C-alpha cells in the first residue's frame, strides 16, 4: 500500500545564500538547492510523512505560532491504484520558541495536524508531536547541537478497493528521533560530524471489516545515520569531502511476515561549488555508494556511482531557474522490501509577478530500480503554485499537483491530480 505522500513534491529551499551555506547543506543532506523560494511558515513543506524528524534549533528568542489550512480535491486520495477521489481538508498548528541558557540555547516545538478525507474516514489523520533541542559553543570555533522529537501518528490507508466495496484500515504509530551535530573549523576549513537515529514503531491495524482481525501491516524500522564532512576554499570556489553511513534495523520476527529487511549503505563523495558571476551558482558532487544486506541477490550490483548536481540561475530580477539531478541508494521510505537505487531529475522555475505575487513550477522525474524484487518504477510529478503574500509572514496559495506512475506491472500504474488552496503564516 502506498501513502498519500507520493503526491507531495520534493522540498524547495531558499536560493543564493552563498556557496559556503549551499555547499554545506548540499553535502550534509545530499539534497539539491532549488531556485524557488519557500518561507518558514510553509508548514506543508515540513515533511508531512515524518513530523518527528529533527529540525535545526530555533534562533528566534520570541515565541512563534505557525498555522496552515489547506483544502481541495484529489482524484487519487491514497496515491495508488484504487484511484479513490474526493475532497480533503488539512489543518496544522505549531508552537515554537527558544530560551537563552547560560552557555547555550534551548529550543522547543509542539505541533498538531489534522486531515479529513471525504467518504473514507479510515484515511483521516491525527498527528501530534513535540521536539526539544539544545545548542552551545564548545569553543571559539566549535559548535554542538542536539535535538530530539516524538510524534503520535494515527492514520489509515486502503487495503482492497473493488467496484462497490472498499476495505481500509487504521493504525496508530509512534515516531522517535534524536539528532546531533558537532562542527569545528580546523585544517583550513569547516568540519562537521552529524549523527541521527529515528525509530518508527508501527501499531496494529484495525480494519473496516469484522472479517479481518487486527494485525500489523508494516514492520518497525529503526534508521541510523552518521555523516562526516570537510569543506574548504579551493579552485575559486569550495570543495567538500563526505563520508556517510546509514543502517536500518528491522525486528527478525517481522522481516519475512511483513516483507521488510534491514540494510546498510556507505557513501564516499567529493563536492565542488562555485558562483559564476552574480547570477549563477553550480554545485556538483560525485563518488561511490554501496549497499549491503543478507537478502540481496547475487546478481545485484552492490557498488554503484553516486551523483548529485544542481545549477541555479537568477535570469532576471524576477525570474529564477534551476536544474538538478541525483542518483543514490535509498533504504528508508521504500516500496521495495529492502532498498532502491533511485535517479531523479528536477527542474524548477520561479517568477515574481508583483511585489506580493509569485508563481513557481516544478517538474520531477524519478526512476527507481528495486533491489529485492526484479522490478522498477518511473514517477513523474508536476507542481504549479501561485502565491499571494497578503501580509508579512502570511500567504495564500493556489496549487495544482499531478503524479504519473509507471511500473513493471502495468496493472499497478496510476495517476493523480490534486487541486487545493492553502493559507499559512506565522505570528
């Protein structure tokens, strides 16, 4: 079963913050910098599929309240072959702030999200979460931060959908996370070590029919990430070196019954970033990535190329363009029971129509080779957004999203169109 998150586009980040900041984010998160601005108040961009993920500690000393209200129509509410359609309404609120302590700063956050789905109440969502973080300076050139999060996620999905009958289920999951970062300047550059652990504790599913007893439909998964990087000036720009390790853990009793297997991946890469004039920024990263798992077939190539690259162009004062490509192993948030080798091409354009009105268009093409099954998928996503900044830190958006999914088995292909309006902001 697929979650509605398949209809959500990848996140967009603020452009042209300087090569150092962009390269640091690029190397550490292995993400692509995009040229379409996003505001901190955009709660919908806070990874709705994983609300317990740690975020950087707040630097604001004032208490802030973020809100978002989104409603619209979806031709594929659950992002799968059921193609169940209807209206939806989402509300989200988040309270965040920070407190100065002697020698450091304590940050905190508390949020809640609701989603109501027309006709299919088993798909309603109720998520509550909290985070607590602390950051401090260990010396003139050394910083340390740590943040933990917890969330309770009550949601549902489709089990079987045939003409005239739909069987769904609901479950309550608990998500726990802890992330830390240690950075210091020496050896001619900035050195960063990050570590994080995330645990998804799946609850038993309760079905909409009495013919099925409650039971788990997804396995518990714990993910460990450790990344070390070094960034320094070189070649009229900056060079970054990264070594990243990721490991997933799955209870042995759930591996065969729920078809989810543990795996580990290791990546070594070199990145280079440079601004070409005042309007163009280029970042490229290449290396080798490998995956290991007991269930991997002997014909699976365990070592493959790793690549991430992006180019941003401030074409005019009002027009921004960007292109990016990445290719890497993924061992979390999967359709395959073990892992996938995914290549993604992304194109983005942002146009400032007036001082308060912006438009953006994002296209994404992702090709995935499954590793446990001999199978592959191809997903195309298109997102168009019109944003009106009607007040400081408050905006109204009109958005269209389309997804087209092609699979090895044509019976599993699906499409979806989503139309919605969102109002969000910060007090």
